[in-house]
């Protein structure tokens, strides 16, 4: 069966297979979280890629994540640290973000890995990441734009499920709060990626050539960022 592999932004590896006798497009998620799309033999491979892109939310929902439980003293983002406090005085988990500490108190009988405790830890950690992202990312984006003579519209921080960022046709940029989990050079890669979209909207040779002109390490960083996911843990 003929196939081609594509690296699709926001999804990762997508394997598009052509199969005789198939009349419609089909998609499955492999055990290694890669995406397989089967298309009719007469269809172009790009049809499979576009189909995967149209199902990005479905893919995110059905992909498995093996994130480890978040633990006491674990670093979150660039400045925060978890402080998990068992207590016999509380009946359910509660949290607050205090300075650089993410404090979660939970019933001692549950333990820190209990689902309800981890849910509270996740929610509090996301609040901390959002605060960091809203403070730091617009500043860094502005600096990089000035350095490379880009112009853009608005900048918004969101909790995105699959993408590190996006740029619309009006040059408005959206950044993922999980960027604060990345090393700074990969944060810069994403910011430069979205700034490049203000000049070249679609991925392709012209886009990657523009990226290479701005940052010679862009391709290496593109490969490196594949090891990271938009999850905590």
C-alpha cells in the first residue's frame, strides 16, 4: 500500500495511505499517537493532510497522554513551584497561587496522586502558567518583532490543546500558555514562527525559507520542539 509521511503543524506525524477500493477518507490514531489517514487511490496525498487538519480537535481528544502526576516541589513554568500540603482539616482539595508558589491543600487520606488532587493541581498550575505567559510572552514578542522589523495586530494568550500558536489573516497572534514550559530558545522559535506568518501565511518552501533567513537554527529547533507536548507533567 503506497503511503507518504507528513509533519503537520499542531498534530505531528501524519501517515497518508492510498488504498484501492476505498471511497472515503478514514482516520485512526496509532498506539504511538501518530495519525494514519487512508484515502482513495486516485486522491492526492494533500487531501489526506487537509482531512487531518480539519480534524485537529478530534485528534487531540483521542490521542493518549502519558503525563506523570505532578509532585511536591515540581517546577511549573519559569518561576513557579508546587507546594502540596496534606491536611486532616480539609474535606476536599483547594488551591491558591501565592507569589511564586502554587499551594494545594488536600485531605491526607487521599494522597497527592488521587485524581481529585491532581485535577486541582492541574487547574492551579494552568492559572500560574497563564499569569507568566501574559506577563512575559507579549514583551518577548514585541522585542523580536522590533528586532526583525515585523508588524502584527493583537496578541492573545490561550490554553490551546494542540498548537503552540497561530496567526490569522489580520496578523493577530495567539500564543499557548504552555509555551512557558519550553526552553527559552524554543519559545523564541514559536514567536518567530508566528511573526513569519504575518508575511507568509501558508507553510511551504517560501515560509521555511523566510524562517531560515531570520533564524538559521529554525529547522533544528523545529525538530527539537516535537519532543514537547501541550501538557503538564
